[in-house]
C-alpha cells in the first residue's frame, strides 16, 4: 500500500541586502575637509551674530568686563611685555599669588592676543575664536562620538556655538573659554571609554588641563 506524501514547500533563504554604497562612512580626508569648512563658516558667522565685531568703534562691554576682566588683562599684558612674571602682587587684595589664582588665566594660551593687540581688539578676537571653537568642538563630538550625519553635526555646532549658554557667558570671559573646550572633553572622554586607548585618555587630560588654565573650570 502506497501512501502519498505531500511535497514540502521550499523555504526561501533570506538574501542579504547589498550594502548601500552611499552609506559608507566618509574617509579621513573628507572629514578633515568637512571640519575645516564648518570651522570657517562658524568663524564667519561670528560677525553677524556679534555686532561688536562689525563696527570698528564698538566692543563688548558689561560691568564684569569693564570692572574686572579688561583692567586685569590690560595690566597683565603690560607686566608680561615688560618682562615681569606676576607670581606675587603686593598691591592687590593686600597681596595675591597672581599666577596661583586660576581665574586670572595667566598661563592660558588662548589669551595670547591680549599680549599682542590693544585690549578691546584682543577681547573681540578671543571671544570670536572661542565661540568658533565651541561650535567646531560640538561638530566633532556629534560626528565622531555620536556618529551623526553631516547636517545633524552642523546643526549641533550652530546650536552650541551660537546658543544662549555660550553667548550669555561673553561677559564672563573665563567661563566662556571653559565652555568652548567642553565638547572636546566629551569627545575624547567618549573615545577613551569606547576604545580603551591610552592616547585618548591623555588627550582628554590635556583638554581638561586647558579648562583649568582658562580660569573657571567649575
């Protein structure tokens, strides 16, 4: 006696989709070029965003800038140009270890324009450079740590560089300078945890060190 056996249906094997050539991550050279373009755009945008940069006879002013930062930077630049390193000042606060007070940011390289330019011009240069630094740092964090797309990273750069938190701290210059380095601290800290490489740990330490030198790390 013969039994009919139903033919088993053939199950189609899943076919892997071919990789989309357009989804490939950009190469190193393309990312460097993209970052350079983003930085230049951010630097140029400081002019329309900051009216003090557009007019020759205007500069930034506010009570803390006029009462503390500008006299401090003007006096410090004069001391350094005269060859005097202010380790101690007798005529301030009854005596002050000037370099040891991190709020003065004597050793912060970002304040170099104050040594070379008139105080008001140097203030504009320092502020414009740090706003652009804040933006390009956030672009790099979005691009390399969060792995966002190009335009999402650009939006992050614009939102952070020209956002209220950054612009509102122009009058507290040393805090603006610390804020500008924060995205790079997050970027290299993220890469250090993700990849476990010593070089990323070291670069994170350098970024945090620059925040301390800038004067208001808290």
